[in-house]
């Protein structure tokens, strides 16, 4: 039996192994460091198969990607053409339904001719500009989708 020299302990009381280890731990200046490692540090990573490669090799997945882009661009083209066709086709209908508009002159030119000669072309230019802007946006979204995969 060993006695504990600390105050408050009766002299001659038995010391347990846990108490001795605790004292040894307190006496050491720095605590022991333990390295923790993962057992999978040497595991091989699966090579990434990019979606652009799927498209280049024309696999089924690549076909799905391209079909979705083409479908989106086609819907956009149909929308822009429909709007312009409604505007151009609606003008004769407007002048037919409201005959007073056929009588109006703008700077000596009948209004139907002024509208057809002067206002249709800016509408075409604006429609084309909006189409190109939206088509580029669709392509950017498609590129982000392909890169994310």
C-alpha cells in the first residue's frame, strides 16, 4: 500500500490504478497527442465523366441534353415568330375593322402605308434583338447545366 501525500487523504489509504494514472497525467507538461486518420485515405476516386464528353460522343445522355436545348430554342423561335405574325397579320384586320383609320394621313401618307413602311421594321429589329438575347441566355443555362453535372 502506498500513501497519498496530498492533504485531505488519510495516510496509508490504498491508491487505485486510476488515481496513479491521473497523477501521472497531471505531472506531465504537455498532453499526449493522438493522430486520427481515415481508413479510406488511399481509396481511388472515380474519374469524372463530363457531360460535354457525352454530347461529343453522341451517347443517349448527350442526345437528351441536345434535344432539350434544341426544343427550348425552337419554342423561343415559335414564340417570336407568332408574336410578329400576329402584329403583322393584325394590322390589316385592324384597318378592316376600323375604317376611319384608313382615312387618316400622317405627313401626307395614309396611315396604313406609314405603319407598314415605318413601324413594322423596327418591330422586326426589336423582335430579332429579343430573340438573340433570350437564345444566348438559354445557351448559358445549358452550359451551366452541363458543367454542373
